[in-house]
């Protein structure tokens, strides 16, 4: 699999201090994206699941959880699922992901490819939607634009017909 980067102690990619894996490759090409170098699928660094396992192991002691970012982990489904399985089954860490797809688009895509649901099943939280420059805000934590939503994935999958939001997750007072 290909990664654009790795962070061992991020405070801007979800709640708490998190390990972040930035997948290489994104199809959305949002105007004014801050990370266009993550768009091509053939760039970044080739890594094995064993190397990722080692990185998580070395950094898991004091982490609040792991975030899959990009690029877009949902544009790298087979690799993201492999990593998500490792994080949940072996390390049992809180797992969240950022995607340029909306939750509704993920559900539509899942009709053709069940891997979309497979990855969702491993997630605790999802931040969805493309970056929209006109809706950019610096007053919302960990998101670029106001259209992007924080979703409680497990509660949403359970409810079947409504999306359960978890905006308080991004409010740092939640952890005080
Ligand atoms: S989804 Fe994210 S990485 Fe992809 S183009 Fe949009 S802002 Fe950039």
C-alpha cells in the first residue's frame, strides 16, 4: 500500500493526541485542497502492513486513537480495510476516518462494492464530505469546511435509516 505520510502525535486530526495514517490517492480533487500531493495513486511511499504494524506498536502506548486520512482512505479501500482490521483486532484502539465522500455516497457505492460497508464497520467515527472553499471555517475543530459532518458510525449503522452525528467529539472540552 502507499502512504503520503504518518504522524505519531497529531492534535488536529480528531480528538485527543492521535496516530494518523495519510493514504496516498484521492479522486475528489476539491478546489483549494491543502494536500494536492496526496491525489496521485502512484506517488507517496510503498509500505507493508508489517511496517504499519511496527509503527502502531511503537506509538500506541499514549495515543488516544488512530485516524485514517489522506488522500482518501475510501479511495484506497482494500489497503484501508487491512489497516483498520489491524488497529481494531490487535490494538483495540478508537478508529476514525476522513473521507471526501458523503455518508450517503458511501452507502450508494456500497450497492456495487461491499468493501465500502466493510471499512465503515471498523470505524468509530467518520468525518465526511469534500472540502468546500466557500464554506471554509477556522472556528470548527478538525474540519476544513462547514458541510463536513462528524458521524457516529456504529450508532448510524445500527439505526439503519438515520445518520447519528457526533459533533461533540471534536469539542476538546469533551475530554476535560
Ligand atoms: S477529499 Fe480531502 S484530500 Fe481529497 S481533494 Fe478533497 S480535501 Fe483534498
